[in-house]
């Protein structure tokens, strides 16, 4: 099987050069031409894919070689781009910047090579003229396997400035495929963790994306960029498939008999708890195992999630239902498992606290032993309090905002058996927060983490697994399978 989707990687010499504006604008401009555009983002970023989705009408997906492994980049790309006319991949940081101390791992350059995709370099030209040629030449020649095939000049001041830049780049051999003037109207607001997510400013975000599409469409050679995308060679391999990944993942281990207990009789099959159907009724006498209903937090306060997580849960046999902790006063009927991903509960702490009925429902579910997977924002929501505001009280910890940004990839190993993983399971994750919880780990920690120093963090308590670590379940599909099995039997 081959992957033949036309594709472009939008990269830059450094952060702040305008990658998001250009990539999102290109996605929207091509979509307005009637093309089915597949949006992708290199790295663990959750926010940019929201703008990509707004531009294309398709789910924004991440390509992270650190979290998922290099072998999954092309399959995950093909999964997201299936049936599309074009794929646009927004890079991360500078073109050759990757995981700290890991060489090219997780860099835009590495992903471009894995996808055999042409790279278009977005250059902030606001403070240079002829030097731009040296800059582009350096990036184009640094790694012969990275195909830097075009330049888009951003923040160009005037026609004379553009003329000087073009003259300089004529000598570099890398064509100019776009020139964008300074245009503050396309900017998007930022705060302590980057851009404000689409879910928090949907109407304004629609206007921003439209402005990006207009600016990029007028300033870039869309026909030339599309021809460049179509020059990408075919890739060998098959698209990632959630169902196949779940089937091939290891089965969740069976419970270990209590020390001193008699071994189970292999001829005896104990009756399993009968699963709840979605309307709360027992599935009796049907011969079928009803799909356990797993509620997934969403809305403005919980915007960080990878699309593959819900796909894996569904493939493992679950019914996935979204709910909004800012608006819904109860969990979806029949909920037997809960996933609370990342986001900005610190911004909405008063509103989350005011929704006392839902806080009590979450606590009741958790204390009843139901599986709960909470990452970062989910950890804060399960805490006793956040910046003095009462939260769910599932975990006896206090959370607060901090001046210090915690950021970086992590190698982790599960310390305690949980609804997600057995002790000893290795996963890679990413931390990104300006909050702290005290204490930072429970009696049964979730992860042992290798960062600047080895440490344990997070909490395993009854069915709860709560941690600051963001993980990508495509790297360990057995996590989703185990979670769904626990939901069936809890």
C-alpha cells in the first residue's frame, strides 16, 4: 500500500516567525477553493490544531515523533489525510529544533524527512534585507535530506523592502512563493500557555482565520504551492487504524489472586457484573456486552485532547460521550468511566467551582471505583481546591498557579497498577503547565519520570489515574483497551 497525498511542511528558522498564520491561512485558502485539506501539527501542541480545524472543517491532528515514535508518523499522517486532496503540516519551533538533548528527534526536519515532504520556510523579514539569502541558504543546505523548496517572506515593510529581499534570494536558488505584509488584524491573543484556544473565542477565531486566509491567499502563489505539494513522492506503508491497533495491543492482565487464596478452578466461570446500557438499564439475556459509556470532558475549560484517544476508546468497544464541566450539571446518563484531559481550569476556576452538582457527581463516580483518567487540567479539577476555589475533592491535594513554567518531554514508567496501565509500563509524555499541586504525588504515584532529576508524580487511587503528564495513546493502544475493560467490570 502507498501513501500519495500531496503535502507541504510549513517551517521557520525560529518560533515567532509566523508559521501558524501561514499554515492556517494556507489551509483555509485551499479549502475555500474546494479542496479537502488535511491539517497536521508537528509536536505536542493542542491549541494550533483547533485553528487548523476551523480553517479546514476537519480534525486537526498531531505528528509527534517523541510521543509516538518515528514509525508511527507516516501511518498517523495517512490516517488523518485519508481521502484528502492536500495535507498541510505546520512545524514546531525552528526547523531543526527537536527534543532537548535528542538530536533531530521530534523536530520539524525529522517529520519532513519521514513524510518525504517539501518544506516551505516562513521567514520573518522585518529586520533584514540581503542577509535573508544567507539565512535561507544555511537552512536549505544544513541537511541534504531536508528539501527546502520555497520561502514565504513575512512582515515585509514596503515594496522597496520586498524588492531587496527578492533580489537577495535570487542568488540562493530557493524560490519566493509568497510575500506577506505586516497585518496585525490576523493576530490571535496569547496568554500564559500560548494562543487562546478556539473554544474560548469561537466568533473572533472565525474572523482571525478568515483574515489569515485572505492575507495568505493574496500574498502567496497558491498554484505554485499546490504544484510543490503534488511533487512529494509516494510513501510506502498503510494508514494507522484504531481498530487494528487495539486488536494487536496486549490484553489487560487478569487480576492476581490474593496471597494465600486457593487457586481458581479453571472449570468455573464467575458471573461478571452485567454492563449498563446507555439508558442505564441492565443488558440481560441478550448475549451481547453493552458498550460501556465513557464521558470525556470538553468545552472551553478542557480543550486539550488528541483525536486518536476517542477513536481508540471507541475501537475498544466504548461509547464515547462528550460533556462540558462549565455547563452540564450531571454526567451523561449511564457513565461508567471518565476521561478529563488538559486545558485551562485555572482560567475558569470560579465557574467550575460554582457547578457544585457536577463536582459532586464526579466525586461520587470516582469514590465508587469507576475508572477515571485525568491529565494536567483533569488533575487540577479532581483536586480539593484550585487557587482557593473548591474543586471535586477526589484527591486530597491543593492546586495553585505558579510563576514557573514547567515544560518538556518526559520518559516515564508506570509506578502503580492502574486503570490505564500495569506497573512497569513505559510511555513518553509531555508536561506544559504553570500550576503546582501539593503534594505532587500520592502514596501510589502514577509515574516515575526522568526529567532534570528522577522523581515520582501523580496519583493512583481506586480507579483514578491523575497526573500532569500528557501522553499519546496511539503509542500504547493497550492503555485504551485496558481502560475500557475496567469500565466494563467496575
